[in-house]
C-alpha cells in the first residue's frame, strides 16, 4: 500500500546529507558538494512564508545549501519534498484542518505556479489571488505578476 503524503512528510529518510559532486553531476554542475535536504527542512521554510508573500523552490534550495555549507541543494530532491509538503497539506485540509502549510506561496522558478500542487494551477491561482497577488498566463503557463515584488526573505 502506498504511503500518504503525511507519512512521507514524517520520514526524513536519514537526511539531510551533503555529498561530493562526482561523475555526470560534477560535469553538469561543476566541482563542489550537493545537499540532499530533509523534507522537514523544506516544510519548515514553506511554513514560514507570510500571507501575501511568495518564495521559489530555488530560493529554498539556496538557503538550505548555505545552512549546510554545501555548494548547492539538489533541485530534484527539493522539488519532490515541496510536492510532499503540499500533498500533506492537501490531506490535512481534506480532513477538515483549518491551519495548513501555505504551499501555494512556494512557486517554481520565475514565479511560475506549480500544476502538481493540490487543486492544480487553478487552485493555487485562487489562493494567491485571495491574498492579493495577480496571476497572468503566458502560453500554457501561469505566473505571479511582478513576483519579485512579493518575494519574502527566507531564513
């Protein structure tokens, strides 16, 4: 039986861990170290974003890499963890919880909305607009208009 998002959120899987970049990863990113963050670290940062403000996965990655003195944080693991946090919040909300992690305030790079979050793009757009942010469409993708203006400083 598959784990729920809440079960995944409760398991840090022996993370965080910093490892040396090697092989293809070193070729792509250069020399240095990569942080594999714990899901609880990503959740804590996503929980810290105030109403009417946003952040991006890349900003979360940069802060976590600094905290662990790593060259970078893994974009794949960090993105998966953000999806787990959002999914757990969706499960909480479905169970009637009123206070959930404001996952809709964590965007992809460039201020893009994340279609993998609960409710999809339309659900994230509705929540952001309720907080006073405007969402614009470019082709098939959706972005917070002037997203830099609403970015909060993490950490």
